[in-house]
């Protein structure tokens, strides 16, 4: 869901085998799967710079584990699929009877339908909590005057160190990842 009330089907290339949904520019030990797209790419794909408190979730795909290794390079990133305020995965009957999922580092085995049913997993930005960050933190706020570095050249997603203001506070308060809470009236007894 790019805008409230407007669901849009997202075409996922058949080569994508893993999907990561992010609200922070840090994943799995500090890697940045979204990367730093240049202004031209942001404009042509209708993307915005990633902020922790903009209400958007960055959706990134990977072909395989080798594709994930590109994150170890300074300008490496996954395949940017979309930015959305909500994302819904609909699983239909297929060859597999389960898939593996993870939220905030916590894994679970998600059963998949064995008949004509559909299993729906929806992720949305619920709210925010305060967090402390040092001046070199790559998480940026939409309310913070210093914005993340966005290259203007045509070199796809080159990354350079930002010039940080060392005179500022040692720790800055930024909006952070949403807190997880089940909706009121949700019956968890049917979950395994």
C-alpha cells in the first residue's frame, strides 16, 4: 500500500527468493540492504530517501545468498522493490507446506495453505518509539535538519561518508522502528 487506502500489486521477479522489509537502514549486524540510491534513481522509481519515522517500509529482494554478499561492499544493496506504508503477503497453495519468516530478528515457521485457502501476512507501520543515536548513526529522521547523503551523479548508488556536524549533541533522539502489537480482539489460539 503506497498511499492510504490504495493497494497496489507488486510484481516480484521470479529470480527473487528472499524478501526483506525494513524500517531501519540496518539489518543483520549493520548491513544496509536498501543502500543509498542517487537522486535520479529516486525520481525515476518514485522512491523517497529512507527515514526511520516517515511511515514507509522499504521492501528489498535477494536472488540468493550470493546476492546477499554484495551487502559487504561499501555501495552494495539488494534489489529495491518498493516503499510502502503497509505490505501484505498472500500465500496460496503451492509445492511448499511452510515458509520461514522473521520479524525483528525473531524467526518462525509460517504454515502455508494445503487447500484453496489463502494465508495473509500483513506488515504495517504502527507507531514509533524514541531511540538514542550517536552523530554517525545512518538512521535519519524526517524531522532532522541534516538529511542522508544522496548522490547526484549517474553512478548507480555510490556511497560516500557523510560529513557530520561534530558540534551537535552527542546523542540525537530519532523516531525508531514500530512496536509490535496484535490488534484488539485478535484470537491467537488458532496460531501454532
